[in-house]
């Protein structure tokens, strides 16, 4: 009997010793967690709490690490947004203040009759160009702000992508010809119905065409559309000066301009807006370029499910038009 009591006593002592060691281990871990939380609270988001699979506090440690990682990611995004807004303010200073002051100067010269005849006509032409530049910048700025704040409202409907693309292109032909661009368009004659926001898609192509005319310094551009059951691929190419490998990864960033001089055309918003609008369609847009040989923009738009009944109704509507 005494042997059993001795055995039970030894077992109890071992259990107590184990529990004491566990409690000390937990106490040590809690102290580490407390230090880590204080460190994170003071702004050190690089701090992590190490834990093993056998630690009783491992889930707490993993949770603290995840909070720190998420906070760090949010802080980085916040800093990037602050930098973007700083670039926006700098761009506003140049892209609004400078041409506005110049526009006022031209108009004052015309109003004061300092210039007459052909020179007056030239002043009016220049003033008109500067006013159009300001108009385009303000439109881009408002759209950028709406996209950035998540206030942009999209209206997705079922449309024939090929017909919509042809209509957009038709409006651009006079501008291409006035800019001495040769052009080639290869769009399937068949219908290709998909869910799309027509205004957003129009804006995407408009921004890309304007970018080519303004920045490529080429004289030839082409648009081709390839389609299958899953997606549509829209490829737009030019034969211009191309984009350097240093600039290429950044061209879809907001306010980014490949030409950083004050005389640079554009405002660095067009391509970033196009990317946001493509993303709203759950698609992707990429760019490939060879300096001196031109640039290729590739847009992939998922087709999405279009009910057969809807296809029949759309087809019938086209027949009766």
C-alpha cells in the first residue's frame, strides 16, 4: 500500500513540476507578448512574436503577427497614397496654374487689341488649345478622384463588344488622320456579347488612343480583337519611340510620367484610369515595348455568362431594327 502511495506522490510531484514549468513558459511568453504589443503600439510594425507549435499561446502570437503585418501593409498603402496626392498637388501646380496663367495672358492680349489680324487668330488658336488641355486635365482629375474614393458607379449591360469598338474607332479616325497616323483595325464581323460598361470601355480606348497620339511620336497604329468563349483580347500597337525598361513597370501608376520635364505632355492620369476601369471589368491590361520599335497594349476582358435567351432577344432586336 505504501508503495502505491509513494508512486502516487511521485506522480503528483511530477505533474505539479510539469504544470509549474508550463506556467513559467506561459508567463515568459506573456511577457514577450506584452513587450511586443508595447513595441507595436509605439510604431515598430516590424516586430514579430516567435512561437512554436507546442506553445499554448501560439494562436495569440500568430494573431498579433497578422495584425502587425496588416497594419504595416495599410501604412505602406497610406504612404503611397500620400505620395500620390503630393504628386497630384505638384501636377496641379504645373498642369493648371501654368497654362491658366498663359491662357489669361493670351486672352488679355486679344481683349486689349495688342494683337490684330493673323496674329490675333494665332493667339485665339493657342488659347483654345490651352483651354482644351485644361478641360481634359480637369475631366481626368475628377474621374481619378471618383475611382480613388470608390464612388465611381458602373452600369454593366450586355453589349456587342465588336460593334461598340467599331463605333468608338469611327470617332477617332478624323483625329488620327489630322495627326498624320496611318491605322489598321481588325475586328471580327461576328457578334460578341458580353457584360460591359459602355462608358468605361469607351474611356479605356479613348485614353489609349490619346496616349499613342500624344506620346508615341509614331505614325502608325493598329487595333486587333481576338475572341473565344472565355474572354476577349484587345491588342493596340504603335510604331513609335517605345518606352524604356526603367519606365515600363510604372506607366500605369497614377501621376507617373515617362518624361519628367516640365514640358512633358499629358498629366499621368490616363493610363492609370484605364487600368482601374479594366480592373472594374475583372480584366487586365499590360504593356510591352521595345525602345525605338513601338509599344503594345494588351487588354483581356472576361466574357462572363450571357443567357441564351438574352442572346436570342438581342439578335431578334438587331433583325427588326
